[in-house]
């Protein structure tokens, strides 16, 4: 018997299936370029250490500079054309790399410029993408929708490096990047085939609020909301301490535990399987525990899982490291799917772009700070156990907000109304290490 497509729910939603298929292919292609571009810079363009570090920073700079204005602009337009344009522009930019390499015209500054431009289009794509989903699917389908999309991200993170390594070995790094260009074209083609038509944004009245005023409204909405504010603080602190730990972890594995590069790759690949399991299990977990307790429980688990790194025995550390990474990636995936679905459900349609941009700006702004702090700790020769231990202590000091913890189902703000809060006062919480990088 041949494979039969499951029936019911989002499986019967033709437009979601097209979006999902396009994003699955695009995520796989992006994993190829995330491996091939650094290899191209290091091996073929002979990048200096500062140029190599700038290549990584180039991916975050557009989010810091453009996320907030992108959110205000996305709320003024239909989101599907932004998705199509974002995929098309990034396809052209990725295709430019092998073309310039073949012509002998590719230089390091050109590669940096391409990365910066691709990052700028990614900002607009990501903000529009997260804001489009609540208009595409029903509120009660958001958890399932985000779980399916995150599942493909997790699978791509496991399979992508292997595919990327094979393509780089067969084609060399510059030409392997063409696979990412093809994936963007394919994603754009799937979105073009979607039949869903958005409700056009309300026309702006003459003399109405300008871009700056709309941008400020979005930031006020995030910081003033009794649920979004603690979520933003939670994830930002988690990103800060996670990147302190990750900046040190590789050095710790190599220099303290003497783990080979092959074993590190195996550890990361097997540990990432926890993310796949999390994406598959999130609906059942959220259904049993409710939204609030799912956030708190997975937050605690992700923090405690990092204790595996300093506790791994020097003689044979791999089982403990893999278990810790798997538990962390499982918890982080369930947490991210749940918090993203909650944000989308409680935000009015007209503020979706600004809410997502504001959250992304706050929580991703902590990533480079954590990386730099971790590098400074490593440079000073301090123990890798200290930031991980601090992360655990902060997690235990945190106290969940009763109003958010009590939330069981996703509220409904589809009609543009602010979500009603459950009874009880919201006092917020600080729990570094409970989440991970916002999607």
C-alpha cells in the first residue's frame, strides 16, 4: 500500500500545506548555506578572524536595526506579498554568490554585503510570516500550525548539516549555496499558489499617526501587556545566558573534556533529536497541562538540562552531554511553539507585525551580548561551569506569574480585542534559562 496523507485538521487545509511545504524546503536549503558560507569564507576567501566574526554579526545587525520599523510597515500591508518578495530577493542574493565566484569577482566584502542584505530581507519575511499565520488558520489550530512548522525546522537542523556537508564535498562551498537559492525559489512558488486572500489593512486616515507613532504603539503593547512583558523578559534573559554558555561550551568540550570533532558533531545531531520529539509532543503536552503550566514546566526543564554539561564525566562524557542537549532542545521547542502561539492568539490583527517585531528586537538583542560575554569569560580563562551554574540559580529564584500560569487555552483576540486576563494579579517573573532564541 502507498502512503496516504492524513486527514482532518490542518492536513485538509490546502493553503497551509503549501506554506508548510515551501518552508520545509527553504529551511533545508538555509541549513546548507549556514554551513557553506562560513566554509567559503574560511577556506576559499581566506577571511581574517575579524572578517569571520563580522560574517556572524551580519546576520543579527538587520534585526537590531530594522525589526521595529519592519513591524510597523508590515502592519500597513498585506503579508503574503511580503513573503513572496522576501523569498525572491534572497534567492537572487544567494544565486549571486556562485555566479560571482565563477566569474572570479567574489571578495570577502561582497560576501559580507550579501549576508547583510539577505538578513534585511529575512527581517521583513520573518515578521510578516509570524503575523500571517493567525489570519491563515483558526485560533485553535495555532499550536498545531506552529508545531508542524517547527517540526520541519528541527528535522532540517538534524539533516541539513549532513546534506550541506555532502553538497560542499561534491560541488565545493560556493556552488553548494545554489541549493539555498533554489529552495527560496521553490518556497516562493508554493506561496504564490496559495488561494487565501487577506483582509486588506484599514486605510490610513489623512493626517493619521506616522510610522514612528505606530512603532511606539507596538513597543508599548508588548511592554504593557501583562503576559507579553514577562515573556519578553524571560526569553531575553534566556538568550543572554544561553549564549554565554554556548560561547564557552565548544571550548569546554575540546579543551577540558577532550571530545573529538566527530564526537561533537554526533552529540549535536543526536541532541537535536529532542527538538523533533518536542515538536511532535507539544499538542499533547499543552492539552494535558494547559498553556501556562507548559511554559513554566518546559522553562524549568530547559534550565536544569544545562547542568549536564559541567556534570559530564571526563572519562566518557557523551551519554550525559547527549541526554542534556536532548532534554534542553525538547523543552525549548515545546516552550517556543507554545509562547509563539500564545502571542499570536492574544494580539489583535492590526498589531501582529509590531508585536512580533518588538518581541524579536527585545529577545534577539540579548544574543550578541551573551556571545561577547561568553567570549570574554573564555578569554579570561574562567571556568565554563560558572555561567551555567548562575543560570540554574536564577531559574530557581524565578516565580511564575499567577495569571499566565493559570491560562489553559489560547485566548481569542481575532476580533481585535485585547485578551482578557484570568482572575488574579500578574506579578511577572525572571527566570533566565527557561526559554531559548525566539523563532
